[in-house]
C-alpha cells in the first residue's frame, strides 16, 4: 500500500496539491493556536480563514498554474483587510514559484516569478504592516529576492534533472533497439553466408550427379558393374543433396515463418478441386482449357495454381455479386493463365499493389514469365500470366500493374 500511494498521487495532481494546501493551512493554524498571539477571538477566526484562502492557489498549481498565480497575487489584499499576514501566503508564493520553474520553459517561469514577487515587494513597501519594516526596506528586498531566487533555482534544477533522466531513458531505449537490430542483422548476415555455402555444396553435388549419370549411360552396355557403381554413387549423392537442401531451407526460413508442411504442394491437378471449393463458397466459376496440356515442372505447376488461387480469392473478397472464369491456354513452349470476373473491381482510391499481387508477380517472374493485372474495360478485374515452359535458368522478368489483393 505504501508503494502504491506515490503512484496514485502522481496520477491525480489535483488531489495531491489539495492535500498540500490543507497541510500548509493546518501548519499555520497550529502556529496561530500554539504560539502567543495578540489576536482577539474574532481576529483569530479571521486569521484562520485568511490562512486557508492564502493556501488555496496551491491546490490548483499544476492543473491551472496561471490562474493559481493570479489568485496568489490577489491574496496580497488579505494582510490589509485582516491586519495580519497569513503564514501560508509566503509558503504559497514559494511553492508556486518552484512549480512554474520546474514545469514550464524558462521565459514563462521567469514571467511567473516576476508576477508573483514584484507585487509582494511593492505591497510591503506601500502598505507596511507593524514590525515588517523594522529592519529597513533593504532587508525586506534582500529577503524577498533570496527567497524567490532559491525557489526558482530549485525548480529549474528539478526540471533539468527530469529532462536529463528522460533523455537518458530515451537513449537507453534507442541503444537497446539498435542493439537488437544489429543482432538481428548479424543473424541474417550469417544465415546468408551459410546459405551461400550450402548452395555451393548442393550445386557441387548436382554437378557430380550429372557427370556420373553421363558416365553411367555411356558404359552401361560395356561395363554394367561400373555403371551400377556409378548409379549407387548417384543415389548416395542425391540423398546427401536432399539433406543439404533441407538444411538450406531451414537456414533461409525466418523465425516468424511456420515450418514447411510435409504434404505435397498443389499443382495443375488441384485446379479443378480449387474451382469447386470456390463455387461452394458462393462464386460461380467456369474452367476452360485450350490447347494440348503438356508436362510441367513442379515449380511451374505450383506457380500457376497459386496465381489462380490468389485471383479467385481476391474476387471473393472484393468482387461482390460476380462470376469468374479461369482459362488455361497451352501454346508452343508457353502456358497462359487468365482469370477474369464481373465484379466491382478495385476501389477508386486503391493505387497500390497488394501483398497477393506481389506474391503472384514474384512467382511468375521466377520462371521468366510476365504478369498483368488490372480492371477490365467492361467492368470487373483481370489477372493474366504467361510462363515459358522452357524457363530453366531464365532471367526473372515481368511486371504487375493495377492493384487489388
């Protein structure tokens, strides 16, 4: 409970400052009651009331600092009315001077100090009370200046300490963030280095397998035993290559990515099932195949499947009441995929490429293909991809235009 109280007071400045004002008034009341005073009973109650009024500006010193300064200056009339200077008045001026110096920039803090203490000096010089100027005006001026200066200096020191602590915390936060970024960068650099090394190992194994396969084919009829030995070496090298490939994928995978599934990746054989799933989801889809289908590399087949999947998913999300058509066109050395719909098309404010279109573009470009996306002239949206079937080692090319995904 003791540890919670300071935090509770920091979150409620009005309650904390009201408590401080009550403490100041209670101390002055105790002084009036315990110390011998030349005050009649009626004057005693007036002095107690004046003490409370003089301490009242302290209660709003943080929630309304400038009104508190004005109210404190207004309390300078109390000694004239009561013929008694409340003890809380001087304390209130000191607290307000400290507050403005600790929580405000330099110029407003100096202005507040002048507004507080210049009227104090002028009031005491113009309307001196009994015993106040017994030691001379110079003493009074020096006392006021010293009191105001100390309160102001302490406030500025507190503000400087607070700013220094805030800067140190910010620097620590930036340093921690930078250190974390450097550590992540170091891990990424090391992963890339390992990936390059594993790539060289895999490339070496594949080259060895190619050389051995060529030699085994040439000696197969002349020396079956030598060919069998070469095939055994190819088998072992292939297994080693597969292990290195798995390690390579583990290195390239980030912590945020899930582990790869062991199930076979979908290809052309899964397009009909995909179309059927989309129909069940409420989007009428037709599938058309033109030309003579040919065997595809697994990577190309997967890229075609993902393009169709992403295009139909976008139609489901953005097309509204629409129909879609998927067309596969087989040509001489190329395969074209076109997905069109009759939906609303992209929103008018959409001028950026979504993550889905970026993924389609990268997949198609990996196999030397092109990707075009955008609204159709008659309404709806169109996704078109063309991939060469002899794309082994092709330089990535392609572009994506439009934006929905």
